C-alpha cells in the first residue's frame, strides 16, 4: 500500500513539473476587500487546472506559468469567488465582494433550520474554527487541536486506563462527552462503542471518536455553544459540533508530519494526501488518505519503597525485598504517559448535479487505529510467582508488565439528495455509522488457571452501530416568515463481545483486563422516531425570533417533547447585537448504559488492583437492589449574550449560559456490604447473589452548570511590513454542582450508602478546569506567518478514593505557551514548525485542607506521606495522579510539517 501511495505522489509531482515547463508567463497581483485592505490567504487558481497559489499578508501574489488566454479563480472564506481574465500586462488588482451566503451557511447548519443569518446576526453563540487554525496548533489529532483553540472544549490523556487509551474523553462546558452532539456535514456521527468505566473524567459515558477524523479533510468546524435538542434530538444538551468536510476541489496536497518530545520519545511520523476533482459546475469529489504513527512516551514517577512495603498503602512485603527491586527499577517498571498509536484514515466528500435544481451528495469515512499501552507492572513482591510462564528457567523472577492493546474500527457514511422547487428546499438522506473495539492482553496470565494459563488473551470488546434517515423541508412563506419541518428515524445496535474462555474462566481473570464472559455477552437493539417544526419570524430587519418544537418516541424508554425559542436584536448600525435563547432538552440513555454488564479491574488506592462488577438495569440483581429502569435526562438551557462589532477590525462576544439537568445518568459508586443492623437487608441480597461490590447506571443526580464565554478579535494592526492579529477567548465556570441529594434507591440508602461518593462527584463536576483562556497573536509578513498562543488552564479538583475525607487534591492553574511558524518556501511548498509547551510546564497538584481537621493532617508528615502515596500509587503517578490532570503531562514537544500543493 505504501509503495503504491508513494508512486502516486511521484506521478503527481512529475505532472506538475511538465506543466510548469510548458507554461512560462508570470502574473503579479493583489487581492483586496471592499475597504481596500489586502486579503491574506486567498486562493488564486488557474481555472480548469489544479495550479495555483495563495496571497500574502497584504493580499499580494505571484503566479508563474500562466497561459496567455487563462482565467484565474480567486476565492476566500467570507467572500464571493471571482473569475478574472489575465490582462496583457500580466498585472491584476482584484476586489472581492462579501459573500451573500458563505458565512450564512455556517449558521443555518447548526444554529437554526430557518432563514440564513450572518455570524454578527446570529441569535446563538457559535465558534468557527478553520483548518488552518487546527493545523497551526501542531497537535497530532483533531481533538487535541480543539483543546488549544476552543476554551470551553477540554480533553486530556489519562494514564493506564485500559480502553480509555483508544480515545480520550472530551467535553464542552464541563458536561461530559455524551452531551455534545457530533455532526459530519450536518448529519449525526455514530457514538463510540466504548463506555468509560475507569476512574477518569467522563466516567459512565460515551462520545464519538473525533480523534479519528483527519484534520486535512476538514474545511471548518462549527461549534454551537447552546442546547439544541429541539433541532437535533438527543445528546445536544451542551451543544453541537458540526465538522464540515472540504468540498469543491481547489488543489491537491501531500502533507508530511513529524514530531518528538523533549525527552526524545513520543515520535510522530505521518503522511496525508488530500486530492479530488470537479465535474462541471456542481459535481465534485474530495478525498483524504492519512497514515500515521505516534511512538510511546513514558512519564513514570519514582516509587517509594517505604510505601510499597506498607500494609495499608502497598503490599506488606519485606522492605529489603522492595528496595532490592526498586534499585533495579526505580519506577517499579511502570509505563504511563502516552501510548503507541498507529492509524490509517480515509474520508471522501462528493456531489453531483441532478438536473437544474437538485444535487446528489455523499460522504464516507473509515479509520483503523491500533493502540499499544500497558497495565501497572506486577512487581515480584506483588505477584510473587508467574508459575514459570513469563520468565526463563534459571533467571531471577522480576515480575511482569501486562500489555493492553486495542484495535479500533470506526466508519460513517451518508448519501442524500438536496432539491429546491416552488420555494421549498428539501434534504433527504440516509446515514450509517459504527464503531468496533477489540482488545488483546499480552505478557499476562490468569492466576486462577495456574500453570495452565496462556500468556496472551483476547478479552473481547464492544460494537455500536446506527442507521439514520432524515427528511428536512423549509420554505420562506414570506419575506419575514420561514417555516421548517422534518423527521428522523434512527435504529441502534450495541453488542458486547465475549472474550476467549481463558480470559475469564476462573477468578480473577486475565491480569490487566479480565475477559468478558459469555454470560455477559449480548446484542441489544432499539429505534426511535422524531419530528420537529420550526418557525422564524423577522419582526423587523433588526429583530428576529426563532422557535422550534420536537417530539421523540423511543422503543426502550418512552417519549420526549422539547422546544426552543431564540432571538436577537441589533442596533447602532448593526454594531451591537443582543441575543438570548431558552430551551428544554433531553438525552436518551445510551445503549451501553442500558445494557452493559461485566467484571472490571481497577486500581483502588491503598488496596491495589481489584475486580468488581457492573450490572445492567435489566438484570435480576438490579431489580433486587431496587435500581429503577433508566429514563431520559431532562434539561433547561438558558443563554443570553452581547455581540459587538464597532469597527471592521474588531469584534467581541460575551455569553452567559445556564444548564440545569434533571435525572442525570451516572455510573454509581461501588455498593458493598455494610455493617450494622440497617445494612442487613442489603448484605443478604449481595451475599445471596455472590456480589462483593457492584456498580450500575442510574438516573442519580440533578446538576446545575453556569458560566461565561468571551471571544474577542482585533486584526489588521500594521507592524513593519506585516500585520498583527490578536484573539482572546475564555470560558469561566461560575457553577457546576449537584442540586439536592442523590437519587439513591431506598434499599441502598437505608443501609447508609449512596450511589455517588466524593470521587465520582469530583470526576463529574470538578475534574475539568474551572476556567480556561487562550490569548493568541498572529503576525503575517510576506510569505511568513508567526503565531504565539498562551493557554491558561484553571484549577481542577479531585477527591480520590481512599483520600482522607478532610482533604482534596487541587491542580494549580498553569499557562502553556505554544509557538508556531509557517514559511512559504515556493509557489507550492509550505513548511510549518511548532514548539508546544515552550517552557516545559508540567501539571502540579497539592493536597488542600477542607477544614481545620484537614489543616492538622497537612501538618503531620506521616499523614501527608500516607495520603500523597495513596493518590499516586506510591509515586507511580507523581506527575498527574491516577485520575489525570487538566492538560498533557508530556512537557515540551516539537513538531514540523511539510505541505506540497499540486
């Protein structure tokens, strides 16, 4: 495959070289807007060919090899594309007109199904992130690039968390990964098959695998920061992310990516081809193929021998034995940081005209990703024997480190027809999508099988798929009234895949990841039908009201009715906009939350690795514990904001949001046998069913999340021969808290236990930064572009399992500085360089007292020693703690990319 790909690139380069030799004319010109300011980054292409260039900081360009009778096409985001004949002189001055639809299309696709609105007119807060913005971060994946461009978006890798290493949990506005709806070209993307069940942010939820989307395939990203259940149905409580793929073909490109951390690990190597073709005025195809490999980056800590030998913190082993091993391996052999990842990605976006008023369109994407990570090292004083399976006879037994390997397949595709007739616009489409994950555990053993245990296991996995049909219709009933109606049918399937028998046959199962038993393997299905109606009314040219109502019917839990009203009013010659919206929303329980049942292995501070269980809500055990069937979450969203555009070079928005969620679905804390007479009833049920400790999904809490979003941009500041642009964006969480008491089933509550403990509450509500801000400066001069971005990560708070109840763990605010530069080396060659985390800032956490008792603990070195080692697994996770942190722990990284256009 690689040889064919390389051959294709060489053929393309040879074709370009022959074209250059056959043409020799040079055209010089400038591209400006209606105010006379130069338009940087505009595309200048010879019509009918793939040959072209882009403008510099002042809108200037130079294009060689242009035929005498050639026509140039000039395009830029926010402007109408223009075709210009080349004059005899070869010099051009082009004035671009503001686009009547390009930016309007951005808003209609995520903000409203009614009339088109420009960004300054929109009644809802929307972020627009271009491909150039994403690539300028130097990050290796789409989700990590968003982390450094959108303040309300957060994601970070967590150490040694099994399947979590395949895709990291992300969220907008601290609402969890399952409350942001992901769209591809306006169509729902499938969720991941993985539900996060470990001690990490996003616990108990699933999200789409956005890291699988190749950045080079993206035209722009639209993020609607407002509830949108009325428009799109379930999962849009926190907002909507719409990923727009490249469409009309402008030029082909090959991009080479490389990078490495300051410690010389985590090496990046990748190659991506973006290419396509146009067919007449409406037909096009644009496709992207990418191959990448990211090496392992390891950031273990130094392990405390005293803590390891301690009976409460560690393993109760003789201190001399522990010291002897740690002398050989000071980090206890642990490997944590960033796993080795290899990926192959493909996407395609195309369309073809059907008659004068219709278009057939299609999109498709597929990714295969393989991740190799590691479990905690089983030291020889922890696992005292491997029965001769994992070390050679006659050699000292030094323990073993099990691997955790994951194979991920993710696909999605849409085919549809857009038409316009008699004033009606219609869009009929069918979408399929799926995600499958299979796991492998190597260099491990099932201790219950003794010498008969294999050392490699296939512990099973998960698969999710959906099929979605959409019909959307809209019509302008008058100059001031717009109507939209539509419906959606969705069928979903979730499969739990059993592992090989040896991975679960006897307790405790395979070290690292006990297999999924045949008894817990199952396939579940459901369907839902939804319909909406929307009305947009321009009361005046400045005053707009939009309203939408939606009804949903699910086969597994019932009905949902939601609505939304939004408005905006602009004045002072459109320089000031007031906007607000209020809506109700819902989120259906995911298929995994309704059906997942398994044994899981996880690290319990002070107790080591333990195997516990999850029972689903349809199980006899859940019925006996009084756990009710899951129902939909319900929300009330309110947003109010101000938009300012006092000059053509300055704009700013400030938005307040409030999101109240009732019946929020959580994965409960572990329910175990208690003491005392009041726990007798619970203890009997647990004992009769052989349950040591159990968790389950439940509509467990009500929450209220409130905050502020601020965005400001100031551009075209002349400095020397170039221009500066400043951008500042921030998110501040005013409140993210549980409202009222947990909704604990009566039997469990009577036993003095709760479905949510301090650890789970912290993961849900305080494990993302309380505030985050990004200050960026861009400088464009000639064919060079420089940028510096400072990202402030606010504090996060954890309450680890076993941590003294009078303490909490707080990660300090930190500023991460990134530098980037792009150099136009020739007409078709661009070099990009990035230094991320320039000053090698690492997460720093502290134990913080909650009260006077906590202050006394912090004054006692012995208790500080105990609690510090408890949350770091005796020093294995000294950088980030086992629960993770608010940003990456790899330190300074270097990245470079070389882009060749043809």
